[in-house]
């Protein structure tokens, strides 16, 4: 049995509202155990005998069938989440900036996003490997930051999602407890 973190893209924004209790209930019919939802922004930890691709397929099918929307998730092993948190060179808490990790299910898409992000003036960005990159945004100005605007483009929607580092720490701890 493997422990996973699943990060949903685009829920509880843009008219797609899912209660975490309803999500947890829907997932009981799938090959997952120990399902726990974290926060209200689409973070789930679970255990499964499936590989990451199998978890992604089952999870997205459940979302589409139960909640009726085009669902995309990024699935990471608990060990990968731990490695990403450890590798992040930016602080989890800082008065002037916020640290974010953009997670991807497609390495080519992440590479394109990283290269485009590096070309933006004033953007502090670091590649953390094939599934993630870390970046800084000014406190109170995340949505207006150049990288946030870039990463929210429709062409990245199916393959990426972003979480702040504090959320990633909470997910790491919950996945480790499975």
C-alpha cells in the first residue's frame, strides 16, 4: 500500500464547488483507503495499491462522474511531497513574500512554464525536479504577480496546480501519518 497526496485543480473557484465531506464520500467507492481531505482547496491524502497513474485515473473519473466537471489532479507520492518541501529554497513564512509550489502531472508542460517564468522580470523561481517548481510572490499581491498570471493561463490548466508552501507542509505531515 502506497501513500499519496492528490491536488485538485480549480475547485471552489469559478463555479465548481465541492464540499470536502462530499468528496471524501465519493472516493469511498474507489480503490483508496485512509482518505483525508485537508483545507477546502482540494488537497487529499490517501493510500492505494495503485501506481500514481492509476490513482490519477481513478480520482479524475470519480470527480467527473460524481461532480460533473472536467477534473484534473496532480498525484504525488508522500515521499515526493516530503522531498519537495525539503528542497524548497524559500521560506514558508515571510512578512514580504509568499512561497508557492506549482505541481505538474506533465514534465514538458512544467518545463515550458519554468522557462517562460524565468524570462519574467523580477520573478524568483526555482525548478525542484520533474514535478514541481517553487516561486515567490509579494505578500498581498500573489494574484497580480507576473508568474501567477502566466501560470493561470488555460494551456496549463490540465497539467498544473499551485499550493503555498505552508499547505504543502500540512499535506506532507498528513500523508506521512497514513
